[in-house]
C-alpha cells in the first residue's frame, strides 16, 4: 500500500475493487487478484484538505465526497475524470456524504442536501438543486427507493424523522438491510417505519 494513514475504505462490487483512500489524498485500488494501482491525482494537487469523506459507486466509477466538492474516478482506467464544485456559483462545499439513487446523485454538506440528475453535465453547478436542512447530515444511504440519512445523530427517511431516541453515529447497509450504530456500540435495524435494537 502506498499511503500512511487510511481515511476511507469502500468496495465496488461492479469492478471487484477495494478503494483505499489516505489522509494525504493518495488512493490505492486493490483488485480481486491482489494487484495494487495507485492514483495520485488528489495527492499531487496543491490543496489543503484532501480527505475522502464518503464514496458511492456506479458503472465502474467512484463518486468521492471531498472537503471541496465531489471527485469522480474511473476505476478501470485508474484516473480522475471529473470534479464537481456544487456550491452557489460553483463555490467549494465540503461534502460529508454521497449516494446514488435511480438516475440521481445526492450529496450532503453541513446544512444542505444537494441533488442532480446523472444525465446532466454535473460540472455545471447550475444543474445541482439544493435544500436547506435543519442539521448536519453525516450519512446518506438509499434503500428500496428511499433516501435515508443520519442528521444530528438521528435517523431520517425521505426527510421524515424515524428515531431520535438514541445518539446514532453511523448508518450503513449490510446484505440489503440498514443498520444504525450508537455511540455506545449498540446496533439497530432501520426499516421504512422505525428503528429497533437488535
């Protein structure tokens, strides 16, 4: 491996590749044959914040949430293909979480939820719609046509509160199920209507 401190890891089933992102912006791609390919584009950029904060996959591409916007990497070609600055007038926005649902891409910043169609030219900031949110979104996940989010430690489905009784720190998908974890390491199953401890 080619970095020092791992910042984020995600696996793309489509390309059977493990994406390993480091704090310094270096990215390693580990394929199913054990080969490691390094992508240094972000590492070599003269920017301060280079940490990948979340990754979503579609059709051999990794959409990476970054402290300045969204970076798209073609996994098979092992290259960065696009950077999206989605803020007002194309400003940098720290993207905390990202997910793809249907033909749309969703990105969350501290107090906004952004959405755009994957069919549009996403480099054009005007293609991105945003809505103010009442809190900080730290996780975005799609499941069964619904958008789930972790906002201010509470679980939401399509902007509707499911549970705020616990202090949740993560929301993840596993084998088709959604799981939420609390700050004291308890695990809860998330359904379309509620959140129940396992």
